[in-house]
C-alpha cells in the first residue's frame, strides 16, 4: 500500500478564463445550543467563496471555522482574503496551484468552488462529476441528543420520521447514572443506535459502558470516541472484544491521520472534509479506508447551506452508509432543501452544487 493512499488524483483544470473571487462572511444562529465538546454552541460562522467565470457562471465554496473556535477565525479569513485579492483575473490553473498552501477549511472552500464550476461546465450535478455512479439520495442519522428522560420520545419520533439510525450523546453524566438509564432504555423496533462519547471516559469507565452496550437488547451500530486518551493499544483491545464498531472522529483528525487506514485500531472512521481539506481528499481517504476494511461515515462541522450541500454531493458520490449530515434542522432558519425526509437527503440534480440556497438566500446575517 502506498505511503499516502488517500492522496487524490492530479487535478484536471477546466478552461474558465479569468476568474474573479468574492468573499462573503456569514453567521447563522442555531435553534438550540449544539452540545459541543467544550460547551454549548449557539451559532456558527464562516465565509462563502464565489469564483465567477467570464461567461457569468459562479462556483461556490464555503469555509466554516471550528464550532466554538473563534480564535482560529482570523488566520482562516486572512488566507482567503489574500487569495481573492491576488487571484483576480487569473484562470483556474492559478487557483488550483494555491490549494495546498491553504488551511484545510479554506482549501475545502476553494476546491468546492472550482469543482462547482467544473461540474457546471460538464452539465452534471457535482456528485455525478465526482463519481458517475452517484446515488440520488443519502441516508442520514437522526440526532437524538443525550441520554436523558426525553430520549425515548425522541427515538420514537425519529423512527416515525423514517430514520433507521439515531445518534445518542454519552458521557454527559456520571457513568453509574448513564448505565442505569441505558438498562432501562426502550428503543423502537427497526431503529439502531449510534453513540458518541466525545472522549469522556477513562479506560475503566469505557470498559463498563461499552460492555453494557454490547449486552443491550436493542441494536448498537457504533460508538465514537470512547476514550479520553485515545491510545491505540487500548482502543484495539476494546475493539477486539466488541460486536459493534468503535469509531475515530476528532482523534482521527488530531492524531491518526498520517497513518495508513489499515493501521487504525478501530473499525470505523468519521471523516470531516473541512478538516481533511477537500472533497477529493475525503473521497480518496474513504476509498483507502474501505479497502482496509473500515466503515466510513461523512459528517458535518456545522457548515452552512453551501458547505452542507457539498457534503451531500460527496456522500452521494461515495454511495453507501448512513452519514451525519442531517444538521440543517439545528439552524434557526434552515434551508428546506437540506432537511431530511424519511431519514434521507435528496441530492440536488441541477448542474454543479445546484439548489437555490447556494446563492446565499438561506444564510443569516
């Protein structure tokens, strides 16, 4: 296996003629606080990048900075603003040469805008431009919140709405309390649970909780980030005795990304293209992970409408799995095209990214 099996194929430029870049800041309030690792998040921020070609077509991309990570906003904005200023009047080839020098979220924004233009020129939806066999709908999990008294009602509502998988947050209460709630939990038939511990547990706590999940009388699909210290030996030992997948999300991007997927100590990876630095990188990483026998899930970093639409195209190009992309409902004013129906998101079928929200009508001020 090559040292970097997730490296995407060389970029193929599209003849757009001179491009003019535009940068639009945005802020979108959430309808209720998002349960972030370092505390509740009430709004998300970012920039839309538009690249306008000589024929009037515009490719759109989006850079979102980390939820709760406002201190990293200035370097991200500065990199995009400098690029837009320097790139005026240059063709697509100039812009592609600058991809590698950008921070990962900015790189995703630029690559998405270039791909949007290329897919528009080809007259195809972005998903089909990335992969001719792309599917028309993407399965997503229902965000069910934490292990509290209202969880059973939310699980029933998720199943009634057509979801097959619901995601439950763990690690918010003492282990003994959550163990008691788990043993009393009733799950609707036909619904599997995907848990996320957000690095909450010590090794002994993780063993207790994970073995309790393994003995549950309802289906457990996976558990993300069980260990506060995601040491590979401990993760591998836990994974070896569990009937469901353990998954790396934050730890993958923070600690394990340089490894071959075959060397990972768990059976599942959760990929955030904003942290990987592009849709093509995410697809290449996913293909390498699949070849190594790992399950792949794509998930949102609380992107706005343009960024989330790009992720839906990405998951459609991948064509398998249940993904963490049903996040539009968290926004106070969601784009209706990005709200799941029957547990699925439909892929916009116009050329490029498609959809009315790309132009920004769904963005907050």
